[in-house]
């Protein structure tokens, strides 16, 4: 389980992610997975992001400057947990980044 969601569903959604370039050299992750898998990923990210917000409000952690940054950090935490649960060490989109160089 990852944040109360089945690890296999969360991982399926994470593995569906691909990189899209945006303006200013930034990148965006986007993916199309089974609706149940994507819903599980979103719920898991929501839970982590809520805890991050609560910690920021209590000044226990450095405050993220934007909602998007906090959401991105929450996604990264959930994705890492899902990949570790199945012994993965490298995110699928890391290969896309190295191929683009």
C-alpha cells in the first residue's frame, strides 16, 4: 500500500508518465493509464500534499513557494515509494531525459 492505495495501481499510473517539454526549459509529466490507476495515483498525491501543507502551516518544514512545486514534490514522493515497492531505482522518464541530451 502507498498512501492507502494499492501499490500496483499507483505504479501502473507512474509507469504511464511521459515527459513533455514546456516553455523556459521546464518539463511536464503526462500520462494515460487505466482510470482506476490514475485515480489511485491522484488520491495518493493528494494525501501527501495535504500533509505537506499541514507541516508548512506549522512551520515545521520550509514552505514551498507555489502550489505546483508542492504538488510536484508530493508526486515525486509517491512515485519513488511506488517504484521502491517493486525494486525499481530509476524513473521511466529519466531515460527520456538522458535521450534528449
